[in-house]
């Protein structure tokens, strides 16, 4: 039995931390160039964004910028949520891949299309307007570069908009008299994503035979304030995609990420023995991947999949990533049923967020036993 392995610490139960507060308390290392480029106006790739000679990880070093892998051994699992074996299929996919595509989920296609439409409307705005909603170094919501930027020597071919909490302040800068549709759609989208994330988390806990680990799923009020964020991503087309990086290789911090991608290819996951494997966009499918916290909680059974985004030469690509984790004050401990040697020490979510903000991929090794 798992008793109190994963839980809220006994102290300070009344003072709950929010995720945006956690991020605000730990601003990223400041870097001077915090504004995304106006990519559409560029004819050549500036040195600041040219990864060709700076890293062995450039997209040009990978065999496949094409989306449609012909080798069946390397296609990411596709799971129908209404399948009577869904628990086993999802658990298996988490164990063997750390990522899968999901169809027949309850998120209406019309809502996904509306959210994608609002995302397009945002990135279509002139740069002067988008800059009015710029995320400040001490803020979490807003327009700007990927949060992982300070860890790389080159900039990414990317512009993003992060939503943590109500986006009304920033949205009203973008569209002074017409911000409500954006706020309404994003709120509804996050509600549906949260319900799906909870459903999948429950299924996975079932698969892992965990019963009392997820007490935040059953709590109300402040204790139920799980860590969530919505990241809108835009990867403008690039005349020479082999020299640029849409989003550099990283793992996601929380339990699960649910991603909607437009029809343009770009997302790739790293798989031992196969290298970078594309995640082909499938109409109606959402991509779910395991983040660091599920990797810790599963005691390393689920890989926290390394992924990156490459850029297309002719089409802009958009994506919406919803991150889901336990509340910031929740303590995550490795699964111990049947008893096994823990690979990680227990960690409070907000402490892990801080470790990650300072150390990126080295964060995990800092709690490894
Ligand atoms: O755009 C994508 O496909 C992936 C986005 C992503 O990995 C992220 O926002 O963390
Ligand atoms: Fe990611």
C-alpha cells in the first residue's frame, strides 16, 4: 500500500502556492534579447538564429525532416479512448514510448478549431501590437520567447504566448475592444483539457494500481488548484529550415502534456535506437506525452520523452500545449508498490519547478538517488 508517499506536506496546508507565483518567484536568468524576431520580414537567417555550426543537434543532422515515417516499427501509438482496453493501451504506451496520440476523446473538434482560430488571430497581429502583450522577465503570461531560451546559445525560430491564469490583461492589450472571444475560448479550452488530463491521470493511476496517491484529484478548493498552463506556439516558415531550430530538445516539467498541432509537421520525439521520430499530425488526434513528474512518480517506468520541433520551409506551424500537474505544494514520490528501490527522492512540485528553471535537463539528476 502507498501511504502518504505522495501527498501534501503536513505543514502550511492553509497557505497554498499558485503556479504563477512559483514562476514569478523564480524569474529566468535575464537575457537582453527578449523579443521574438519579426520573422516574416526576414530574407536571410541572422547569426543569432543560425544553429548550423553551433550544435550537433541541428535539424540537418537528423535523417528525417519528413513527417511520414515509412518504418512501422517507429510509429507512435494511436489510441482510441473508447477502446475497452484503453487503460492497458495507455499504460503500455507510457511505458514503452512516453507519448501517444489519442482519438475519440471528449474534446469537441469545434472547440479545438475555435482555439486554433484564436491562436492564429493572435500570431497574425502586427509585431507592434504583439509587443504590447510582451511577457516581462518577472511575468508568466504573455507573448515572448520560449522559456528554455537562456539555456541555448542560439535563438529559436519561434514565437509564443503563455497563459497561466486569466489572460485578460494581456488580451486587452492585443485587442483593446475585442479581447473577449479570445478569453472565452481559451478558458473553455483549458476547462476541457483539464477534464481530459484528469481522466487520463486516473486511468494511468489505475494502470499503476495507485489508489491513494492522487488526493489532489479528489480535493476541493485551494488544495485542488493543480498546476496548469496553456502554451500557444507559432513556428513561422523558414527558407532554410536545416539551419534553424523551432523548439530545442527538452522534456516537459509536469505530469502530462496534451498537444494539439496544426497539419504542418514539425514535432519529433527522440527514441533510443531510432533517433528523432516525427509525430505526424492526425486529424482529431491529440498528442499526449509524459513529463518529468510522471517519470519520477512512476519511479522511472515511464520515460519523460525528449522532444523538439523542426521548421517547415513553406508553411507556418501552430500548436497548443496544455501542461498538467499536481498543485505546487504537492509532494511527488516514486511509486513503491511492489516495494522497489526508489530512483528519485520525493520532491515538492514547486521545488522541482525551481530546479528546472535553473538547471533545465540537469534538474532530474539533482534529485536522482
Ligand atoms: O509545438 C510542439 O509541437 C511542441 C511544443 C512543446 O513541446 C512545448 O510547448 O513544450
Ligand atoms: Fe514540450
